[in-house]
C-alpha cells in the first residue's frame, strides 16, 4: 500500500457504543506525529446529525458494526446513499470478515478487524491516515476530472457558438471539435472528422498535415515552409502561432481563398496538449487584390507597349538599354543590337493606305517575336523601324537571328487588295556594344549600319 505523509491535523468521527473500545481507540492515537481530534458518538443517529451539520469538520468516519438499534454497515450504506463526502472505515469483530467484504462492496473505503489481542490498535493511525489521504487524492482527482469535463464542455459550447470556422485537435492529432461554421465553409460534417485524424480531408485531395498538425508536433519552421512556402508567416500576436493564406479549389463551385491561423493549446506545465485552427473566407478580398494587381500590370504593360505591334515602345527601349549597357560595363559581357527598317514602306502606304501598312508592321512584329529568344527583347523604335536587344550575345549569333528574321519576313505574303499578293523586305543593321560607349552613339552606329544595308540594295543584313 502507498505510504502517505501524515496530515498536519486529523479530525476523526468515531461511532462506537463500547466504552472500553472507545478508550482503547483514543489511546492508540497518543504520540502520533500530528494533532488528532476524535469526536465520539455511540449511536448512528447522532453520527448522522453531526455529519449533516458540518461534513467538513471530519477527515474520516470510523464506524463499529455492532451498534445499538442499527448495524454499522447499514449506517455506512445510509451515508453512502446520501453521498456524504467523507471516507468510511468499518470496525468488525474477529470472525466477521464477511461483513468487511460486504462493506467494501457497498463502497466503504476500508475495514479493520478487532482481533482478540488488540493488535489492530497499532494499525489504526497508519490505516486512517492512508484512508484519509487516499480519499482526499480521489476527491482532488474527481474535481480535476470534473473541471476538465466542464472546461471541455465550455470550450465546445464557445466554439459551437462562434461564427468563425474553428476546429481543435489533441496531442494525438485526433479532431475533438469541429464547429458548425467549419462545417459550412468546408462542406464536411463534424461527425465525419471528430474522433479521427482525417481533418486533412476537408482541405486536401491526399493525406498531408494541416497547420494545426504541425503546431502539435512543434516542428521546426522549415517543415512549415515545406508545406506552406511563400504562404505563411509567424503570428504578430503569438510567437508559437502561425498564419497563412492559400487557395482551396474544391471549396464551393469556384474554390475559395482562406486565411487560417493555428496556435498551440497548453496545459499548466506548458506542455502542448493540442492545437486550435481558425479559418476565414477571404475570397472577395483576394479577388479584388488580384484584379487590382492585374489592372496595374496591364497599365504598366500599356505604358511600355506599342498598341499596334504589341512590342515594347521606344521609351521602354531606352530604360532597358541603359540597364543592359550598365550590366555590360560592370560584368564585361557582350551586348548585341539590331535595327530593322521596312524597305519601300512609304510607297506601300501611299499605294494601299495606312491600314494595310499597319498590317505589314504587325506582321513584322509577329516574325520578330517568333525568331528571338526569351532573354531577347524587341521594340517598335518609331514608324517602320524596330530594335532588338540581345543580352550576353556576340555579334555572330545576333547576325544569325537577324538573317532569320529577314528571310522569314521576306517569305511572308500580304494581300493589301483583292487578287494582289505582295512580299515586303527589311534592311537590318547590327553590331556589338563597345566597352565605355554611350548608349546614344551605340544606337546611332547601328542605325548607320542599317542605312548602309539600304544603300547596298536593301533586303539585307549589315553588321559593324
């Protein structure tokens, strides 16, 4: 049996009609290490009256079985039926072991048999101390369980009343709460997830941890990064909580954007006992943000794009060209440039009109886009002139692309009038940036190469 430290004070109610036994009982507690008060009564009704008046006045009740008018076991059963919050110990004479067994079955805490040699008296202080201590521990445990149960019920009531979608998991990743708001936003009934580890089903097509699972496991932040890269941040309110935004395509007909937070639940010692996660539908806000971003992007594109050809305009050319020249000077990398001009464009315009001329320019833009690399950039420089920048490209490679553009455009067929098929040509000048050269002189040099191509008969490429 577990040994208990004696209390500072012990108050005993002794129900014993035998004066000799009462005296022996008192004598047994002389010299104990704690203050002990023994209240005597000889009949069961007296004991009931004392207990009903103030049950907290006693730490243990000791009842002799052989009482006048009522057996001690019957008194114990009466007190147990009244749920008296006191430990009960029954005294029986030698040969009455069955009474002791019946008493234990009825709910009495312990029994002591009065042996003929009165050896039981030596055991009394230890037995009663242990019974009282065990009863106090049991009451404390029951109180703790009741408090925990009430807290859980209170938490469940609070969560169920929240309009914020919320769910809770315990330390074993089992879902313990899934409120009505969570049912509505996820479309998953509480009955399908509570008591399971399948909270992920509401959010993902295959098994993976939700944010609350990661919080319960107290994982390193790099694990959160693995699952929510670019989508999460630490909560500004709690260091051990996280929040994130993500799109869930199977929520509703078109999917939903959710803002969700997860924080640990801890006991009085600071140990993590679970996690709580809340969800918020931010689809409308996110849609507005994305629409604004798209609008801003389109505005930026329009501000740097030529409306007719879809290529960048000359203003953006000078911005990009300055950047590339600076990079070329800093890292000693090559930078090539070509300048294209449509041959005999004025005559074509005068013959067929500006609308057909615009179609020629748009067709040339299509050819340029099809032939250059993703790292290259093309611009409508003005009128029928176009420029292409080739970063980190030597002249020989740029000249190959220029020739490809010239040939592809020459093969392109235009029908400016019914029954007429016309082929157009371009003259191209090109060259490589020279270290330390200013941008304007660089462009003028390439422009000169283009005019050289014109003088040499047009429809050709000249590099300088």
